[in-house]
């Protein structure tokens, strides 16, 4: 028997009326509901439109209507009690401005439902509207309801944990790997040392010396690299499981040797920016062969290397007026950007490159698909969006809200932070666990979202 699929859309700017819809209890979203929001936000990101954030009240309104249609066997924007979606949104406690409602019946998967809405002009207009920034989605039996609005609370789908709590001791530069272990630099009373910790466990101090240890990075095996100040220059150290090893010290044939921004791949290869006597270049060290290779060689600084799981590389290069993004997928260096200020490049495991680019008066987040050659502006607003990080399709970054830095994500369905403190330097692992540093009023502490 052929499955019958139906779509219906309702858009309104009418004043709200009091309705009598029942309220759903607090519930976690179903996987297909999360998937719908992720798919829609990806479609919006591809068009340079800001994401829709999950709102509990809009979810409650959508849940009520899907449940009502399933229970009473009908398909309409008008509830069995005569309610409109405007009334249902208000009755659910939504404090923002309702914008529109999409419903569907007979679509078996999130992808099928989103495809159906995207191929219908009225539904497309609602879910791609720049006038909406909140969303609630519910799937009950064969019935789907999607409500969008502007304003109102942003509700976390996960839980935020405070990992560190050291009064007056700064904890910054966090990193998180796929098993949930977090690495950061913490103040021990004299200088910075490297620490490692998992939720619910005590921290482990990785380094202990008289010189600052900063900017730790860790691969999937827990092997780590970091920078140590030796009294005159920064040097790269690593620990592959047998204790700390100093990698650089006057590595090249000149006096001194600033070696910064180290990175380590899953197979243990180490990348960093090193001073060659005139400017910074990108270097790689293979611990298996003990061979160091200079990957760039020019008369301008090359900085901030980032590597994906397959060894593809991106970095910044100074062109005399601004920093530009470059990459190497194995066939030699390519300059991706040519104008403006382009910083903080990241490369995902599938080869897509993300960075913060100056767009007039502020920074926005951009993505370049090395397969299609298409550049997409992912954010489009009047505030700075900076410090992107990406893993397994989950993108996080910091956004200035006019008073404080907040952590956002397009791979998830919610704005991670929305408080009156700075939340900066987010990082993410493959399962969507996010770490960042937050100012608590006296110092920075490490926070985890999972």
C-alpha cells in the first residue's frame, strides 16, 4: 500500500489569543526530533542564515499538537479544541513572538520530513526565515509539528558541568578528546602546568617544572604536546606515553628558536610554527622516523597550523597587510583567502575548512568545501563570531553578545551558554562534548557540556 504523505503550513502575525491546549511534561527530545533541527540548521547555514535554537515552550506546543492529531486522528493546524498555533504557543508559556507552524503526516524519517518541507515553498519560507531564531519540533506516531518563533529562552539539550574550581587560579586553553578526557593549563601557584581530568575524577598534573607549560593539545590516544618556556624562548614538548620529551631546542641553525602552537595527529606526528631566523614557518616531526620536515618556506610568517585525522593541514599566512588562510591536502600549499583579515583556521576530518573572516565591521564564521570549491558564510550578524572549532560535523565558536562572549554550536540544537560572564575558547569532540573557559568573577574555570 502506498504511503500517503501530507504537508500543511500556517504563518501568522496576528495577536495572540488565550487557548486551552494542555501542557506536555518535560521530556527529552527524540533522536528524530534532534535530527530535524540539525538538518534544518545545516540548510540555514548553507545559505548563511543563523541557526534556530531549541526552545522548550515551542517544543511543548508542537508536542501538544502532534499528540492531539495522533490521538484524535485528524490533520490540521486547528486543534481538536479549536485552538490555533498562536494560542498553543502562548498556552505553553512561550514568551517570544510566534512566527509560523509546519505540520506533516506520513514521513517516516527526519530526512524525509525535512526534504518534504524544503521542497514546499510555503514551508521553506518558514524554516528559512531570517525573522525566526527559536524552534520546537515534535514527532508523535506519523504526525510531525514544527513551531518557530523569535525570542524567548534558549534551552540546553545537555547538561553543563564545572570541571575545575580553583579560587584565584586561572584554568584556560581546554581541549577534549573523544573519550571525554579534558586537558588544560592551570596555575599551580608559581606558573602554568598541564593538567588532565575526566568528569567525576580527580585531576592529574601532567607537567611539573619551574617554567610555564601552556597550550596543550591531545590526540585520540591521549598523547599530548604543549609549549614550555625555557627562560628565553618557547619550545615544543610531547608525551607519547613514556614521559615528557623536549622536541625543539634551537632546532634550526640559528641562535634562539621560538616554537609555538603545537598540534599532534592521531598517529603521533607533531606540527608547530617555528622561527627560522627571519619569520615563522610550519614544521612537522615524525616520532617514528625522528625526522623533522619544514613544510613551508617563504619570506612571510606562517602560523597557527591545524591538522585533521588524515594529515591534511591548514594554517594562516601573513600577506603584508592581513592574515590569510592556506591549506595543503597533499598536493602542495594553496592560498584559500586573498583579502581581508582571516584568522583561526580549522580543518575537519572530511577536509572542510572553517575560519573567522572580517566582514566589514565584525568577524563572521566561514566554511570552504574543498570538494566543491564553494565558500559559505555561516554566520551573518552585527557582532563578532570567532574561534571556530569543528569535529565530526559539530561546529562551535564564541560570539560577542554586546556584553559577554558566549559559546554557540551549529551541530547541536542550542546555544550552549547565555549568562553574564565571558565564555571563550570552545573545543568539541566527535560525540558533541564541548569544553570552554568561563570567567566566574575572580578567575577562569573549565566547563563541560555533554
